């Protein structure tokens, strides 16, 4: 793997890390996207993140939240609104990437989501996230060719 490819992967990973925090703040504090972006940008580690990817995901996920909820709802054991905000943020990210970031293998999307759940979620939430995203991935026609 080339150095530039590794750098892209690392910067996207960092963008996802900050995105989960941003989506959590958006749900809990109901801050504006501009306020959230400014708060995140103040973090000195944000310079390691792919800021373009972060802003694209933040904008698109918040705009498509209702559609993303509809995608995950059939695979949940409770109402979407009852899912912990961190887990919900991770599921939104995973579903969005599965649907729209076809350059990222579906296993990588799920693995990244699982790692974020281990980092931010409650104990055992990574298994929940893994199960839901695996089921969602099987419903996306463009991802069927990967399996």
C-alpha cells in the first residue's frame, strides 16, 4: 500500500473519530452544524483529520438522518429513537458509507464502525453495531458484488 493511500485512510479514520463526537453533540445539544464544526476545529488533533471528508459526512448525514433511520430500523431490537445517541451516530455513519463510499470495502466500513463503538459506545455495543451494519450491507445492491 502506498504512503498516500495510508495517509488517506488515516485521515479518514480521524475524520470519523471527530464525526461521531459531532453527531453526538448535534443530537444532544442540538447545536448548529456551524457551531459544531467550530468546536471540532478548535481541537488541535483535528489537523490530522481529512476535514473535507468530515464536513461532507456531517452535512450529508444530518440531512439524510430520516432516510438513514429508515435503513437501520428493520434491523433494530427497539425503536430508532431509543438507540443510544453514540450508537445511532455510528450506525448513521456506517450506513452512509455503505451506501455512498463505494471505494471503501464494506468490511472496512463495518470494521471502522465497530472500532468506533469500542472506543465511544457502551460495553458490548460493538457487537450490536456489527450485527446491524452487516444486515444493512446485505440490502444494498451495489454491495452485493463484494460478497
